[in-house]
C-alpha cells in the first residue's frame, strides 16, 4: 500500500504510482474510507488521502508491509 510509504497523496498520484486508472483508484479509496482505514482532506477540488493511524488495523497493515519489504 503506497500510503504506508508516503504519508499523504492526492488521488491522481496514488493512481499513477500503483498503475491504476483514476476511476478504479477512486472506487478503492472510497471503500477504504468507508472502512475508516483512510482519511480524506479536501482543498477545493483536490482530495488528499492518508492512513487513519488511530485504527489498529492500519498499524497491522503497516507491520505487514514492513515485514514483507524486509524479507524481499
């Protein structure tokens, strides 16, 4: 998950970095936001996403990503 490496990104940057189109990225981010795993900040038309660090599931995902990257 790109947001474990880069704390805040807009939707276009996320889409480009993970290789998905804007619509698919938007759909996934809405699901993650609905599950309260990511938070959105709006600056006019720009939406910035970040992980919800208060959720213990996010901490578990971060640990998994760290573990995965150190074993690669």
